[in-house]
């Protein structure tokens, strides 16, 4: 049976992987590599369990902190696996160090690359590592599956050598399949101890980008905005983010504020429930901003640019190009009653089957 290697390593990639893996296994033997880029339970294993992803064949257990060391280890270890497994093709997802490292390992061995979620651009001159990762991966990939028409346009404009397909977004495939579970009694019961968890009664906040989390001055301004806005907030915070917040002068006020609840990081279904029940989402994550659009929830992006300009149309997403506590408060309090979520920018929920079909035809033609 023809063998395909898939490589993933963080939350958004597991969400993209789930429907693709299911379709690939109908046609090929899949060898799954987990880079270990997110290695604690709530950021990794729980997604395999909730999304029904088969256990990885290899776990690289990457825990290096620097981009260089992390990328180098993933490249080196992936190369060893590719030499052993000899796949007909490798599939990579998104824009992480896992993505570019695995793609580099494959291209040097003349193994074709399929890049799922190809083409998003922030045009920030690669100030963000994600932008550099996605550009490099797109320009060495043989099959490029664009999640939106705009992403496909970006790839054509750059004259990439690979074949470009507007496939739709496999994250939306997963959302369509799993959304009923977000509001199941079993899921909702998990938030019995979260007093702010009331349908349409709170803001959901997520933060992880170094620009926000590692910059003490900026993080202090974010905390001030949360305190000043007067809204009820639920904040699933990663342990690293919590540690950085403790260094801020306003942290003691934050933890004493009864309207702001900091909770543990959540799995896919639990975070989906928090999104579905919220009235607005504040995030610095491109993936969460997309999920806000899927859930028809107004979004505030605490970052100067977004790889998903589609979400800006119709007043669905506000990007804070010039950040200040006052600007964030204003965006949080802005009424979004006229936001238009009707456009199907990210496909119809059947992207994975389309992708598997194109991969099968590509391999058959070689």
C-alpha cells in the first residue's frame, strides 16, 4: 500500500490534521509524526483523544526553546524517519517550525510535499516567524491547498512552482463535524464551576503570541484594558502566560477582580463550547479568529496584522493596528450587531476529501 507521512505538532495543526488523516487512511497507509512542539496534555494529547486522531507512529519530543534548535531537531529527526519509511509524499500543515522543518527534510530527499493551509500572508516582512515559515514552505511544496480564494490568489501572485488548489479549510471541516458536541450537556457540565459561563454573557480571551506575552509593558496594558472594560471575561491561560502576568504591576488587581476568571488551557471541544457561548472573542491567534468567524462571534485581534483578512469584512474582526489599553477597551466595547458572517470564505466543510482526491491523482500520475 502506498505510504504517506503526515507531520503535525501543535493545536491548530491537530485540528487541521483530523479530517485529513481520516480521508488519507481510506486510500493510503499513513505514517504520523508528532513533533512534540506542544507537549503538555491540554495542548497536545487531549486533541488526539477528542478529535479521534490515531496515535502517532513517531513522537520527536521536541522541547527546545529557541527557533533554531527546535527547527534543526525536527528537520534532523524527520529526515531519519523519511529515509526509513520512504513515503510517496509528505503532508505538512500551517506555518510552524514543524511545518518548515519537515518540508525542508522532504525536499532535500526529493519527496513531494503537500502543504495544507498554503497561502495566508500578513506581509509584515517576516517579522513574525509564522510568515517566514509559510513563505518558505509554499515555495518548496508540490501541492498547495489554499483554505480561501484569497490565499490561492496570494500563491498565484508569488508564482510558486507547485500546483495551487482552493480546497477550503480543513479546520472548518473539523468545526462542522464537532460543533454539536460544543453544546452537549456533557460538555457544558464541565463549566459548572466557572461562574462567568453564561450564554452570551462573557468575553472569551486567549493570548499566546510573544509580542503580547513576552513584552511586560504591553502585557500590563492588556491587563489594564481587561480591568477597565467592565466586561465579564473567561481567560484560558497557558502556564507560561500566567507566569509572565505575575510580573505585571496590575496582576494582583486582575486576580482579585471577580469579573475576570482565569482557567486552565482547554481542549478543542471545551474551547469550542467557550467560543459558542461567548458574546465576543478577544485573541491574538489567527486560528481562534477563524473559529470566531465559524461560530459567528465578533472578534478583536490583539495583533497589528492578520493572515485572515477575510474575517475583517462585514465588521466581523477588528485588528488593533495601533495598540493601547484605550484602543483595546474601545474594541471590546464596540457594538457588532451588524456583523455579517454569511460569506463562505473557507469552503463548505468537505475540504479533506477534496485534498485526498488530489493527492491520490498526483501520486498516480508520477
